[in-house]
């Protein structure tokens, strides 16, 4: 380690409080100091390279230092960096709204911008609640979620989630949500298909809506993949049944596509695989290609019209963020959408998903692997103490952390979710890099389970 790196690490520990981190860990496991990044590779101050297997928390889709996105931001810098979106507007936010409406499932027609994923969830929840208030249905104040779900860290978003690790300590602050059992196919019975399990689990959701629909504002779900809950996956038919039930019982459907949108599951939006449209679709993360914080909630004209009135009617949606619709972020997002459209990305990614499937076949009979699952460009490997019973390792042993440390020592940035090792790389990864990534992960897993 050079003196500059040592100095930076000391300064980091003295002043930076890192997210989702027990800071005492950093005394033994120093932070990775990134000097530069290009494509799927990060470079530290010693010149060592690390493959970014997790897209820097799932945001980067077209690689670090993408020249097309860089150029779009540079051009926008010469015009306007930011202007408030209350009473003002700018060309990038107008063009981005038009483009999003163009590619989103009908009837999503209106775009409300925010700063980040959690903020988008807050917007959707408040907008749903407020819609019912404006419509005279004032009892509709509660939300239904799925077990093991995750929707963010702000109070409303945290209320909508169900991962105890993130939520438990804050319970006294949170909204009273109703939780339905997840259709997560990892929990299916031997011989039961993912589709059969999804249908069986939907019975519980239907019972909840039948009993509580008069007080429920919306159901909120992560379509197809519960990412922070361990990359758990479920059959698309569940979403189709949920859409029909929400319509039947007069309840909104909020689709949290923050992590799974923009091609992650094999289609532009995960909801497409079920052939449905939600009442609210939340987008962020890959929206700007991994460059700048920006999020958006797409909703319908029906929702929009419930707020459209004379000012004295007091129906306006008075929610705002200072950097709403930031022009630089919108420019980056437009460049990202251009790449999707002009380079046929979703179709091209199919070759990469096949390569991931081929490379992870090696784990199929591993004695400490309970499940290898894949949905599009997301692949997960679930580590357990005993494959025969799916008995997990004690969480205190932190086997996933061992994989992470091994990966860093061998040039790969992994960040397992507990004992779930997953891959969610930028789409510019090559088949050769996939093979290298999986080989390092395999050796890391062997190191962690012995």
C-alpha cells in the first residue's frame, strides 16, 4: 500500500460514515479506494483492477466512463446544470418524460420526478393515499406488502418493506402495513413448480384484499425479483393475478422497478413479463446509467386527474425535492435510453444470460449450494450449511463476507446479501469476464464454506 492510500484510508475513517456498514469492520477490512473506473473495471491507487460484479449497487448498466453518457452530461453542463421544477421546466426533463411514457406500459402517462429510489417510493405511497382522500374514500390509509420485501430506507419506504435486518429497530416509527407471504419460489415444496407455488401463495393475498380492501390504499411489490431480500425470484403469473385482484377490490398497485427495471430481468421492465401495467411504477438506479441520482414515478391520467382542480379545492400534490428533475441527471438518462434503443441491448443481453447460466452450472450439485437462480441479468447462488435440508449457516459466521474478501483479493468486487452470492454486472461485460467472475466466485465459495 502506498503512502497516499494509507493517508486516504485514515482520513476516510476519521470523517466518512459509510452506508450499510458496521464501521468497526473497517478496522480489519479496509475500504476499497477507487481512483478510476472504466467499463466493468475499477482501479485502486496501486493500479490493481477489480471487476464490478454488482454494478456499484445495481445502478451502472453501460459501464463506468461511458463516453456517450459522458458527452451528454458535458453538453448539458454548458446549458443548465439545475433549475427548480416548480414553476420552471427545461428541455431534458420534457424529453425524458416523453421517452419514458413512450416505453412504459399503458396507461402510464405522467411522470413525477424525485431524487432517489426511496424518495420515489414515498411519492407513490403518498400519491396513492392522497388520491383516495381526494376521491372521498378516506378510510383507505394502509398498504399491503410481501414478506421479505425491500423498498428503501426512508420511513414510508421502510414501512413498506419486510426485511428485519433493516426494519426491526425502527418499528416504533413505522406505518402499520399488512404483509402477505411472498411467492418466492425458493420456499416451494419438493416437486412443486414456481408457477404452482405462486398460485398457492396468491390465495393469501386475495384473502387479505377481500378482507381489508376498504382500508387499503395500495399493494406494493418488487416485480419478479426481491433483490435486497436475497435475490429471491417468483413466477410472473403472480403479478397478473395481483393486477386483476387490485382492479376487483379497488386497490392501487405500486410496482417498485427501481432495481429490476431497465433490462435487469430480461425485459425493459419486469412487469412486461406478466403483461400488466401498475398504477404507479417507480424507477431509479439504472435510469441515469449509474451516473447521477434521479428517480421518477410514472402514473396514469386517472390518478393525475384526481389532483387537477382549482387551487382553492386544496387537492394539489404538494410534494417536492430540491433537485427534482435535475437537468444533468435527465441528460444522462436520455443518453442511457438512446443506448437501449439504438444498440438493441435487451436482445444482446440474451447471449450474456446464456453464458451466466452455462458458467453457473458448476454449482448445481455443490453440497453447500441450495439454489442457483437466474432472471435475465441477475444470477444468485444461495449458500447453506446442509444442501439436503437447506439449513443455513449461522448468520454470525458471515460466510458471505468471506466470499467478498476473497473476491477483492482476486480482483472482483462482490457484495453478497448475507450468504447469497449474486452477480448483477454492467451489460458491457464480456463472456470472458463472466467466466473469470464465476471462477473467482467459485474459489471464494470454497474458501468460505470449508
